[in-house]
C-alpha cells in the first residue's frame, strides 16, 4: 500500500514541478489514474490479496453547493470475500501556487461552455516560445484555501454532523523551495527526489489556523508548519503526513479515518447516498484475508 501510493505521490509532485499552473482537478485525476493502474496483488505467505479500484466523476459545476471532499477513500477488509468492516477517510485537495505562474482555477463558465473554452481561444496568449522562470518557496500560498470560504464552514458542519473526519490533501512540488523554467526543455524532467509532494493534514488542524484569521486570507507553505512531526520518521512531516504514510501507517493501523463496523450505519449511508453534490472521485481498497479469524 505504501509503495503504490508513493508512486502516485511522485507522479503528482512531478506534474506540478513541470506544470505549476495545473488545475487541482487534473492533479486529482493524475493521482487517481496512477492508483487505478495498480493491479491486484497476492501475498502468498499470508494468503492475503489487496486490490485498488477507483471511480472518477470529474469536476461538476454545483452552484452554491460546497462539497466537503474531492476524494473519498474506502478501505474494506474482507474474510474470504465476506465484508468485515469499512474504514473511511475524506480528502479535500488544494494545490500550492507558484509565484510567477499562479494560473487560474476552473470556473463555472468552463462547465457551462464546455470544450470551446479550451479549443476556441482566439485572444492573444502569453508566448510559449519564450521561457519564463517560476519558483515555489515557503511564501507560496495554498490560494484556494481561504479563511472566509463557505467551504471551511461546510466541512466543519459536516464533520460534526456525521462524525467523519475530513483531511486536506495538499499538492506540493517535489521540493520546497523549487525553481525551474517553463516550458521545460524538450526531454528534460525534474531529477530531484520527491521530499515534499502530497501532504495530508487533518482539517481540524488547518481550520484552527484559518479561524484565527480575518478576511480573505490564504496560508502560505510556511504558515502550515506545525511544531511537532506528524510522522516521527519524516523530518518534513511538520507539513503533514506524506500521503503514502498516511494511508499505510495511519488509516490501515486505525489511527486516522473513521471505522464503520455496521454497514447500515446512518452516517456511512449518508456519505454513500445522501450527499447533495457529488464527491469527484473515490478510491476503494479491498484487503481480502484467507482466514479472517487468524488475521
């Protein structure tokens, strides 16, 4: 599990390092697509198998509706195919913005007009034939994470109502600070090790910081630095868990997420079938034990 999510993390971090104005929805898609490409794995010694399935709805324009998560993660342990319980973790994803190439997010008109917004651009564009420099540093902002956002209130309300924790999945490049040229030279790719990448922080920790700020305030990378490590084995975890460590070491070990032993639990049913607006994607992880009693 750790290795699979690490590969997905590396893909997303490399993509943001190459194309710093990439929309959050596309970064979600890269993460989900990499996980979807991972085949089921059988572990002969323990006679256990793990399979990862994904469901991608993509972004939809939902006027005046604030979704509490972009990605829903479900872990389903089974004993010879029989469902035993479920673990749930919800991720609201946000990306770090570079200073020079901040870009724009998808707007309602992108959904209303459709592909014409992409293919029928007649206005002059910034020339791609002249390279520009860009950088990420500790003053770069998670620009779509805002203290006065209705989404922050919606997440708080949902977590209190359903007792399901929400986490922020923060997309970062492979390193901070990081600097490069855009467009990159043909055939070149970032060569640095992914030491930052996608980080996961509980929404409660992020919102404590946001609620202390007035107005339309967005935290920088430095602002989201915590006094103690989330992961004792990772010096950079003062900025959150690496997503692979969060999944393999926190969710699977029942330290994070919400455990549902009753499949008819109203909070679980509400998440699955009663949302007013769709979660963009879901990741379902099945762990099938040959002998559940022994495990």
